[in-house]
């Protein structure tokens, strides 16, 4: 059985917002993610940067020098109803699409459409919208979701309606620290064989979410990496990189903001602040998961009704 990591990010994923804070999604070059995947024993690596395919093409070119791994170009695009992943793409998808439009665009490129973390309690999953879309599969293990609900509920749905979707496990890794804990197994070793396994629903999710400590390492990695880039930009030694929104943003901000970012990053990486942020995050996720678990049976009943209606319309 081959191994595939179906959901990995690089520094082409740009920035995210947390309240007033703006931080890089990843500072990992595509080559680093390929090297890390090889060390973790992956045969196939899917690069799925946020709203971008450029990192996937860079990783694919880099991986050609090796005979033990192949890269699939993907895009985790934000629609107006949650995120969807396209795999085997030729170009990035436009923003502002509906979920249905995004899936259509993926299929028009000859790609496969996957729902990442569909029932997440803290990021933009498509939730019940997945039942109205011709998706090839969805994640029942997302490595960035250590809470008690998100992956658990996805597993409940996959088991409740077997054979409808490919069962997938992706690390959702934004750094080298959060890879290797979960993956998807499939018959074969190549990207083409992995694609066939998805279409034939012969994939097997393996592993578990990355430990919370690795998420802390990721956060420190992006802060430290961002500081290095800002320092380089202050010295006018950071050159633009095509389609790299992280580099473009850092180059564009004022020297004062760069200097402020350097100081703020230093304080974040000071151990008490890092540990406090971790404890607050874990507490927040536990609260969200606890509330969602209370409503689980009621939600399952509503989903049963949705699928029964859908099957009736399809004449099944």
C-alpha cells in the first residue's frame, strides 16, 4: 500500500488573520515539504496552498529529481460557503465562487474535488453543503484538528453512508513539524494509482491529528520565519517571488511595521506568552467541541433527512 499526504501547505499560502494580528500561514518552501514527505515515507504529496497552485508546481518540479515521490498540484480555495480542495489542477481557482461553482471548475480542469475538515468547529468547513455537491471524497482525519468533535463527526458520517465518498486523511501541515502523524493509504505507489483509488473509493485513512505541541512549534516557526523575512526586507535583500503573496506583503509594508513585527514576534516566542496562547487555544477548542457533541444526535437526524431527500430526487 502506498502513502499519500493529501493536504499540505507552503509559503505560497499567504497570510491569515487572528483578530488584529496578521501572520503567515506557512514559511515552508515547497522543497522543504517534499523533503519532509520523503522522510515520512510518503509516495504521493498533494500541495494544497490557500487559493494558489504556484507552490504545487514548484514542488512538482523539485520532486522530479527523486524516484520515490510524486507531487499532485492542488488548491485549497475559499468559496463563499467554506473551503474545498481541488487536486490534479492546471491553474488556481478564482475567489468568490460558490461551493458548487468551485467543484464545477475543478472538474472542468480534470481535477478531483475534496472537502477538507468538512465539520470543523473552528475553520471554514463546508458542513452540510457537502451533501449537495459531487465531491470525490472528504477528510475523516484532518491533522490540524485535535479537538474531540471535527474528525469524530466526519467519521460518523462516512460510516453511516459507506461507499459514497473516498475516505481521506491529510495532515493539513503548514510546517515540517505537523507532518507524518496521519496519511491516506491506497493500492499502488504512484499519483495515477492514488487518483484511481480515490475514484474507486479504495483509500484508507491512517494515523491521528498532530499533537498540540507540534501546532505550537508551527506557530513559533511562522513567527520566527516571518521575522527573518522582515529583517531581510528591512535590509532591502528580500526579492519578489512570482505568485508568492507572503513575500509581496512583507516587501510592501512600511519599515516601521516591519520593525514593529520584529519586536512583536520576539515577545510571542518568549516561552510564557507561547504557553499561555496554547492553553487558551486548547480551552477554546474544548468548549466548541463540547457544545457540538451535545447537538450531535439532533444533527445526525437532520443529515439523515437531507440525504433521504437527495436520494429520492436521484431515484435511488
